[in-house]
C-alpha cells in the first residue's frame, strides 16, 4: 500500500507505462509473419532467420526476473525510463541492421533492455495502487499482455505489406521516445536504494543467464534438430542443468540474491505461477498454430490471417468489462475455473477442424478463447501477487511474468515436437489406407490424369500421383494440428482440478457473496 493516495499524475504515468509494456510484448511476435521478407532483405538462410525471434526471447527471459532487483536499486521511474529509451534505440539499430548477425545482436539487445518494462508494470499495480483498484488494473494489464501476442503477427504483416520490414522497428521510435520522457516526468512511486549496489550478486546473475539462456536455446532449437540427437542440443541441455543447479544454490545461500525464489514458498504464488505457465502455452501456442494452418493449408496472406485472428482480440475487449465487474462480486477461483473450462472448450472445438475451415468455422473457437482470457488473467494475477507482502511484489512480479514466457517457450517446443511425431504417424496411416488397386484411389487418379492431359501431356500420370501425394500431405497436417488443439484443450480443463488449492486473495469476495 502506498504512503499516499495515487494522484491523477500517478494514473497518467501508469497508463504510459502500460503503453511501454504493450510495445515490449508486441515485439515478441511482430516479426513472426514477416520473417521471410527480413530473411530476403538480409540475405539470410531460413535457419538463421528464426534467430531474429529466438534472440529476442532468450534475452527477454533473462531480463524479466532481473527487473525486481533493478527496480529497487534504481527506482521504478529510472528503470522504466532507461528501459524504454534503450528499447527505442535498439529498435532503430534493428531497422539499420546490415546483415543477419547484426540483426540478431540488435534484437537480443532490444529484448534484454525492453524486458524490464513488463514485470515493472505488474509490480507497480500491486505495490503502489490500493486493493480497491486492482481488479480494474488487472483487466487493463490482462488486455495488454494477451492482446499484444495476438495482434503481433497481424500488425507486423500489415506494416510489411504497405511499406517494408524496416518499419516493424521504426514504428517504435515515436511512441518509445514519448514513453521514456513521460515516465521520467510523471512517475514517482518509490525511491532508489543504492545500498543494494555493493552487494550485487554478479555470480548469481551469471548463473541465471547461463541457465535461462541455455534452456531457451534448447527449447527453440530442439524441435528443429531432433532434440538430443543433436550434439549441440546435448551440450546446451547439460549447461542449462548445471547453470540451474548453481543458480538455485546461489540464490538460497547468498545474503542479497539476484532473484528471491523463496516467494514460491507462498502456495498461492506457486499455483498462480503454474497457471501463468499454462496461459503462456495457450496464448503463444494458439497464436502460433492458427497462422500456421491458414498459411500452409489455406494459403492465406498475412492480411487475411489477421482478419481471421482479430476475432480473438475482439472478444477479449468484449469480455474485459464483464470480467472486471464480476471480479468485484465472484470468488476469483470460480472465475478461474470458468475461464479454464471456456478456453479448453475453444481448443476442443478447434480440434474438429478440416482442410476447408475459414473465418466462420474459426469464429466460435476463437470467441471462446478470447472471452476466456480475461477470466483467466484477472484471478491469476490476484492469486499470485495479491497475497504477497508489498515489499516482495517487485521480485515476485519478475518471476510471475517469467513463467508465462517460459510456458510459451516450452509450449511451442512441445507443439513442434507433437507436430513432427503425429504428422509422421498420420502420413503413414493415410498411405497404408490407400493401397494399389483401391477403387477410390484409381478413380481419383483417373479423374486427375484426365484433367491434366491437356496441360501436361505424357506427364499427366505423374502429375496425378503428385496431386494425390499433396492431398495426403495436407490431410496429415490437418489431423496433426487437430491433435495439438485437443491436447491443449485437455491441459486447460485439467487445470480446473488445481483451482481448489488456491486461497482466496486479500480483499476478494467470498464464493457465496
């Protein structure tokens, strides 16, 4: 609880901070629909281009848990202003990148510096503003944290289509400068504590960077390189495990740890972080799968994909006032159970997809998922951060936001592994179901060959076989994506069984209110 009531200046400053957080989260996904254009512009290979996104994620994952200590050391105002200014400068450098190596370095710089903005907003909301305002603030932060990844590919594809990929980064300059300046002038929520500087745990920072950076590398590269069949993946997995053990030992024994993992002793915080991990899987997983289907199966353009995906965002906006109002009257655990069930239902409905699905077929599954997100985010925020002492919220906020990003990284790695394994299985089964002499197969080949005779002449038989192969490939892809959606739905529904373990956060209404 702050020593004074927040003023209008405080509220404006906080809203500006939210804009900065939106920029940092948006830039995780804004390049995803434009990687091929950036790859061509920098003369990079497809494997190299994936590091444009991976380098940002690795750097941000390292930065987020560090933000708590930096906020106490520098103050919220100084840390956020420096983070916004550095993020803006790194964005300009990304736009000026001359090859893939410079782009990867600048993206890592952008992710590391900008990552501090995300948990700092959460910490400010729960340590400075009174409990009576937290539901409203949770709605606002939930919209930003869940909308930004959803809108990233759409905005990125639109910007690239109307101008060039350079504007994916140049678009950050004006708002970044405004955010940095406004926060410096308006935000005054705490004071710097320079006494922390002499005891800063540089060794713990090194162990954390090695642990999280190596883990993120394994999760990103594992599905592409057949996991532990690859020698480099094996090395980074061992390095991550050793770094993780050393990091845990250091933060438990050092007098001034870089991260306070003892917050996990709070049951609500531990379970809340677990749910944040699950949200990361659903949020980033669904944002990854739907564009994959629409581009590979339906051959949609970036703009067409954006039109389909905007449904999720629209229903998030629609649910925000509903969830915000209900949060004042319902037990947050009941809201959380509803959100988990509704998100699981949306994922299950999407598991019924076929190769002909378009906007209207995806409408209801996306509506369910979009409407569910605010019913997930508000109670999880309250559960994880609302039961901690104010002095521990800054550190805990970094861990809480880290879990969402790690959930996304682990989820995407698992999704890609399932896609590879289940595609091989479905391909094999489909091929086995089409033996030579099958009358349906023969009829398809005859019809396809007849239709190609004018255009391909003697090559029409081979063309018909290729057409059949493409059809089998497409159906195997669709069945594989359906399997992933079903598993995701099962994960969310299973999460309902954890809800009774949560304690009601301070200030929350009783279930029978």
